[in-house]
């Protein structure tokens, strides 16, 4: 009788350990956020000079908000190919939240949703 109970408890313990999330470091999360901005349509269209300016530790495990700045050679957001755009140097601020290795929020200039590629209403 004790053997089946021990086997069940061992199995529960094993499965519990297998389902634990990877522990991400601040540095790993910063790199995830940096790559996200570098590959975003606004940055790839005409962005340059990406600079990490601030890190905010959030109240959940493995959660940080990273703030970046960069410039674009034209006004606007996203991939503006084929659009008439004003040729003006534009300063941008990106706020990217990474939780457990995944970007779950990314906002440019408090106006543009970098994940859904649309203006925030």
C-alpha cells in the first residue's frame, strides 16, 4: 500500500519540478527587449542609435521594464514604405516590459503599440 502512495507522490513532485519556468536574469531580459526594438518595424524602417537609458524592476518575478531611446530619419511609426513621410529627425522613447523572457508590452512615445503596430486609443 505504501509503494503506490510513494510512487504517486514522487510523480507529483517530478511533474511539479518539470513545469517550473526558467529563471531569467536582468541581462537576458535586457537583450530580449533590445532585440525586440531593433527588429521592430519603426526601427528597421529608418531608426538608428538605439540606447538603453533605464531599467525598472517590476513587482513580479523575472519582470523588468526597459526604456530605450533612438532616432528616426522620418516622422511616424511602423513600416512607412510607400507613404509620404516628413523627412525630419524624430526622437523616440520605447518602453518594453519583459516577463519571464517574453515581451508582454512595448509602447513607443506613449502613443504606438509596438506589438500590435497601431496607435493607442
